[in-house]
């Protein structure tokens, strides 16, 4: 990979901004376009860019397949668990009214937590799917492709 | 504004026709990414900013990368067609004609008194700011009013990732068993 | 003539979308290559999204983010929510279909539909 100098330098420069933008889109989904899905996809795209430029092995050294599966499950459990938590507080499933001091604050808290769960689940799922595809060895060599 | 819409629609149709004709799958993948980007532009002119964001990120980003990965594992060119295209063309024409006949008494594009605008949608616009305190009505409806659907959607993407991992996630055994 | 013009100006979005849908359908049913079929399915899905979003548009409206300015009309947010979910489900389906295509290629050695059918027929006559 030592001849892809421009790609490596630009990828290293851009990656922190991509991840920062993903965080911005996640938390500002309430005030502008954005939310969990878009932020999760932008995160995954940052990791995929790293894998495309530096190799899949470099990416699996940073995030292993097991960590991604755990992340996916955690995101889904966070969402479903918010519903169970509101049931434990005496309301219906996924009713956020008692999470804050008054119902409007409760709704804001509930939306934030739920979107975080969505973002984590989508980011880990997309990265895991990409790594699964990238690790598979093809059974034909480059000349027959 | 009608001119921008028409130009975007025209380019979408041209890209779709090019995808039909081309047999080089690499070019087809790139054109599919271009199609998603043009659709995202069209969504912006139709005031759907969240949808445009998601379509650009997912369609022109992730979908292109996954298709390129699948291309690297399969093949690069499509075989020339041996069946005659008459029957599929006839099928598409008949379906298209029936659909166009069905749209003749649909509400006009952009009308404010169409049935879709007068029932629940307008009510959500009024209630979302007051009950949830969140200015982005799409996020409020997605996460609070229609929270069950979003839970189902996250489950779908979780199941898809698990299925892809089960299908191609584990290294192949060289003796042929899986 | 006037009536025809208003008819066209009021319905051109539906007709363009139907043309795109039929092109996507043609790719899916007439091409034998599995990856081309998946691309055609994606085309079909994207044109259905455009249909729904164009039905939610209000002339003179703006994006459904409440700004607090008086007298502002917003486009309908409900189709946006539906289509957000549909886009994510669409990419999940595409990822799974591509994984299946890769496995088919590894099992049969080809991803053209008629060749797969030939191999299946040969295996059936042998057994």
C-alpha cells in the first residue's frame, strides 16, 4: 500500500471530521435533519473508508467482529429496554412521559435515548456486513475475473 | 421549480435506461450510485430533507460499497441475452398503462387539500412541537408517535446483519463442508 | 387545452415515477444476471420512494422542521417517516440478496439464471 500515498494522507486527515460529523448528526437530529439512521451510516462509512485505504486487517485490529456483534445487540436492547423501563415505571410500553420532571422533558429524554440505540445498532450492523463481505476470499484469481 | 423537478426526473430516466443497456457490472454499480444521488436531490426539492440525507448516505454510500464487494466476489460482466425481450416489454407496458390509468383521478401534485394532508399529518405538525418539544417533526413522529415501527426497523437491520454474518461471515472450510 | 395542461402539470410526477418503476421492473424480470436483478429491484424501490414523497409535498411549503415563524406551511411529515423506514429496510434486503448471490456463485460457479437452471436439471437427471 506504500504507493497510495495521497489516499492514505487524505483518509487520515478526513477520518476525525467524518466521525465528528456523525456525532453532530446524531445529537442534532432534534433540531435539524438527522437522527439515528443517518448518524449510524456516517459512522460506518468512516470505518469503511479506513478499511478501504489501510486494509481490512487494520480495521479488525481496531474493532473485532465480536465487538460489532455486541454493539448491534446493545443498540437494539437499548431501544427495547427503554420500553421495558417505561413499563416498570407504570406506563405503557415506549411511553416516555415519566422519564423527566414533566411529560415534555420526558419525551425529549426518551427520543434521545432511543435515537442513540438506533445509531449504535445501525453503525455496528453496517460495519459488520462490510467486514463479512471484505473478508471472504474469492475462488477466482484476478485474471479470470 | 417545475424546471428543476423535470430536469432531475429526466436525468433519472436516462440513468435507468443506461443501466438497462450496459453489460459491464462495474459501470452498472456506479450508475446505481448516481441514481441514488439524483433521487436524493429530487427529495430535497420535494422538501424531504431527512429522507434526502438518508438516501444519499445509504443509497450512494453503503449500497455502492456493498455491491462493489459482491462484484469482487462474483463476476464483472453480464452474459448477453438469449431470450427475446418481447414478453417482459409487453408485461411492463400493460402494467404501466394500468397504473397511469389509475393515477388519472389522483389529487394534483402539491395540492393542500388532498386527503393525505388533511388527516393525521396536519395534526402531527400541530401536536409535535407542543407535546414533545422537538422542532424536527419527522424525528418526533419516528421516535415517539410511531416508536413501534422504528423498533421493528432496527430489528430488521439487526436480523439482516446476523443473516449476512451467518451466510458469509465465517471462513470457508477447504474440504467443501460449511 | 388549458385543462390538458393542468392535468399534465398536476400529474407529471406520478407518470415519471411510473416510467421509472416500469424500467426497474423490466430489469428485474428480463435480465438473467442476479446482480443486475438486484440493481433493478433497487431502482424499483427508489422510484416508489419518490412516489410517496411527491404525494406529501405542498406547494409553497417547506421542510417539516418547526421554525416558529407565523403563517408557515409545512410539507406532510408522515410520508417522510414511512420512507425513512423503507430505505433502511431496502438496504437490509439488498445486503442479504448480495450475500445470497455470493453464496450461489460459490456453489454453482455462475450467477446467470439459465446456467444455474441447466446445472440443476443435470443434477436432477443424474440422481
